[in-house]
């Protein structure tokens, strides 16, 4: 039985979001965070350290090392991308900026793939709105564009996307490749070449980024969705299944050849997961997409379980379920949940044709209050940092970031003023009159998320760099070592600390050995006194204890080799 859809949409309700506004929103979201900041701890600076080692030829391409340690994840593609970018960049571009260029392109690719995936899912026969008796219902293409606009807005609005999507790590590569696979399967009923290329690139990239098991799950599940809910062109169902099977098998063989298969399941009994913190993560990370996705499942529940099957529901549902399953069973949880955001946003977009006016008004008012208050707080604290007034926020900054010296940037101020003015104009547009487009309820969440991220990455960037990078601590270490320290031994340093000392300090580091000619030693406080297997502690004199200004538990010890006893 062909059940009617719950979407009742007129042609007036699918007027497109102006392309210039959508592109400007994406630029405002993508560019901040990739420009002008230091590598942050821990994953960001660690990945950058491996890229730098590869680009300078100090470590093998198939088994990179940083401070004698292999990467914590098996994915090689992110390090290759960063190393190639450093090697290809002209001399006037810094290494840290060079590695961000391909990763910024990956974020753009993620946004574009999400839009097109939602567009083709909305073109499915089962997703179409109810036909009116006397006409006037939304045209299929216009309806699909409106749903795709809503999906992109929902993705940008997700709170958990901002920081992780602006780091040069394997997780952004995994996110973009997951979005590519999602788009490829969604577009298969309508095109052949482009989805086939996207499928091959996405699955190979996801495997090389360290997620072969996820690749296999997405491939097998997508085959099941095609069999159960093929959409249009059911006569080509076998061809699509074979294409997916070939891509999945090729990705599995590639993972086997590079020894990328690893067991990463975290046992609940071992205490690997704290359910309270996991619940909080699930609640805020995908906000506001997950409440809308649940509403979609409720309003479209009859279509989900109909014998015919509806690919616009099952495909994003499967991708979201795989991501949530990985979140519950693997570490780190937030990185696993990140990969499900494109599918979750697409699923949330299908709630828009079914939202009641009261629900839309509630979303608008909550978003307006939340992001306006947040933006106001960012501005007040910035003014306090620059002028000392109000006194209490200035005192809080001085207490939490001792030694921080505020910096003023005219370019950052102008960008923040422009973003704030844009937010005010957006609020005025939304409140001026009752708007018809179905994507209207996600304009304020997406605009508010972009505003908050841009303000943080402009007004607060010096403070965040001071708090989240290793540069202030490394500067003090270099001062303690003095000019031309030569080789420096290390004990107990993390990969992130090694990368920061090598890049910010320009130091030549070696892992500690009993027989070594180095006169200096840098150790993490938690690893000292060092084991006699590494160094003889009696041979070293403590010169300085250097803390990260914003972390009382992060101390580096600087030692100098004692003179031989006479």
C-alpha cells in the first residue's frame, strides 16, 4: 500500500534560500578557525607534527614516527595530505597555514556533499509532498532544493561540528569521506559517473583515514537500503548493489594490505564508557539536528515501516545509527559522533515540512535568546580584556589565563562587527513577518552557530591561542635552555608536546637513552623521577619547572647534565 506522506507543502513554501546568502554563510563558518591560529592541543598539534616530519623526510611515509612514537590512529591519508601541502606551498606560506588549505577544502566538500545528498534523497518518490486536489503543491525540484537548504543549515547549526571540523586531523578526513559516500548512495538513482567516483574516493579515503570497519558497515548497510528501498529505477538495483559491493571489497583489501584493521571496541564492564558524560555528549553535540531527526522519524513512521521502503529515511537513518553505535563502543566518542552529523542533518531536514507553527516559533525564540546572549557575552569579555571594564570579567580572564597580554586586531574587529550586523539583519528578517519557506526555522540556528564561531575565532583568538596552544610553555622552555642547546633528550612527553617543542621551539629532540651526549633533558612531571632504564636521575640537575599557564596539571621539567664528580 502506498501511504500518503505527512509533507503538505505549497509552492510558496519552497522558495530557495538565496545562493549568495548560503555561500556567505558557508564562508563565514569555514574560514575562521583555519586562518591565523596556532595548532591546538592535543590532536591538532599532534597531527601537524607528523605532517611536518613527513614533509621534511625525517620519517617513512608508510610508518611515520614523531619522537620515536607511531600515530595513535592507523590512518595515513591525513598526514600525507598535510605533508604534500607543506611541500607544495610557496615559501611565504607558513607550514601550519599550508596544511590547513586541503583540510578547509575537505570541510567545504562535506557541506557540498551534504547538500547534494539531501537534494537527491528529497527527489525520491516516497519523499514527495502530498498532491493538492487543484494543484499548487511544491514542484519536485524546488521541494528538493528547499530540503537540501534545510539540511545544510542543520549541519552548520550542529554545535559539535565547529571545533572538530577545523582541526587538521584524521577525523575531518573521515567526516568528508563519509559525506561523500552518503552523497554517492543518495545520487545513484539519478546519475552514474559522479556517484561512482564519489563512492570510490569516499570509501578509499575513509579506509586510509583509519576507519576500515566503518567503511565496511556503511557499504553493507547501503546495499541493504538499495535492495529494500531502491527509490526510482528499480531495474538497475542489481547494478547499484554490485558497484557498492565492489567498492566495499576494494576498501577492505586496501585496509588489509596496509594492516589497518584494528579492534577498537571499548568494553562497558571495563569502565571505558561513562554513561552520564556520554548522554551529555549525545544531547549537545548534534543539537539542534537530533530533536528534528526524532520528529522526522515520528511523523514519517508509517513510511519507515511500509513494505515499499523509503530511501530518504532509511539511508540517513543507517548512517546515523552506525555513527551512534561507534560513539557508544569506541574512543574517542565525540570523533565517532562527528561522522554521523551529515546524515543526521539530512534526516532533520525532512522534519521541516511537518513542523507546526508553534514548534517553529519555539525554535526561533530559543535560538534567538541563546545565541544573542552568547554573542553579547563574547563582546563584553572582549571589551573587558581590552579596557579592563567591566572589572569582573577582566579579573576572571587574568585569573584563568595568568600572564596573558590582550592583543588588538583591526581586521578581527571589523570581521566581528560585520558578523554581528549580519546577525541583527537576520533576526530582523525572521521577525519582520511570517515567512513561508520551510527552511526558515533553521536560519537562526545556523546563523547563530556561525556567528558564535566567528566571534570566538576573531575577538577571542589571542586568548584561545594562549589557552589551547603550547606556544607560551614552549617559549619558556626555550628560554630555560638558552641559546644553541644542541640535542635535547625527552622523557615521558606526549606526541603533542614533542610536536610543539619541535615546531614552536625549533629543538632537536631525542628519546632518552642511558648513553647519550645531550646536555639537556626535558621531562613531563608525571613521568619523573625517570626510570633507571631511561636515564640516571643522579646525573641531571633541575633547572626549571615550567607549567602551561592555563593548566595547573601540565608541567615540564628542564634538566641540565651535572658535571662529573671529581
